[in-house]
C-alpha cells in the first residue's frame, strides 16, 4: 500500500508550496530581518526563511535558507501552530530554531538585522503575514 504523509503530500498539498520561516533565538532574543527585495516587500521585517524545495523536509529547508541568507547554523526546534497564506500557491509556516554558531549577516534578500528582546517585539515594522508567528515566538521567548 502506498504510504501517505510523505513530503510531497504534506508540503505541496493542493499545489501549495510551503515557505518556512525561522524564529531564531539566541541569548533571549529573536532575530528579525529586513527584506531588501522584491520592491513590494522591501523595508518590511520578517522571520527569515524561504520555500521548501521538493524532497526537503521543512527543517532541512529552514537550515539551508538560514545558512544561505544569513551565514548561520541553526537547529529547528518546533513548529509554531498555524499557517498563513502568502498569495497564490504559497503558504507560510514558522518554526522556532536555536542559533548553533555563526554571526548573522544579511547575505541575500535582507539589508538589516536586529536581535529583539520580548519587550522590543513592536520595534520593527513586521510584514503583516508574519505578525501572528512573531507574537507566538515572542510569547515562547518571554516564557523561557
Ligand atoms: O528564498 P526563496 O525564493 O525560497 O523564498 P523567499 O523569496 O524568501 O520567500 C518566498 C515568499 O515568501 C516571498 O514572497 C516572501 O516575501 C514570503 N515570505 C514571507 O512573507 N514571510 C517570511 N517570513 C518569509 C517569506
């Protein structure tokens, strides 16, 4: 019998591609990244990440994207409940992740980074679609 629940079923159901974003924690702070592209999103702050590629798990995609975009090594921890539509064919998921090593630098897609303590959650202009995940990520951080 064909196994259900493989990556393509989970990650591409209804032809939706999952964008996985990372709530990266280090020393009691959450990493926020300001997008430099595309023009309609430039200047907005997000949880960094990107599309899950075929054959990848969301955790693998997150580790790869954070390495490519920020030059950091991370360990994904848990999925933040919920999913948020990004437009045709794209849906946003978020995972908490721990910084293992490296110093985050904006290598691709971003032009500024900030590490925010829970009381600084509103210090940047988050992209609307990221706000529920950011709120939950900050709740988790404040409870640690
Ligand atoms: O790098 P890749 O092409 O895989 O993905 P991306 O361009 O970083 O993200 C794909 C789409 O998801 C873009 O439209 C991003 O703006 C959006 N996105 C988002 O809304 N919030 C995030 N935290 C990450 C990505």
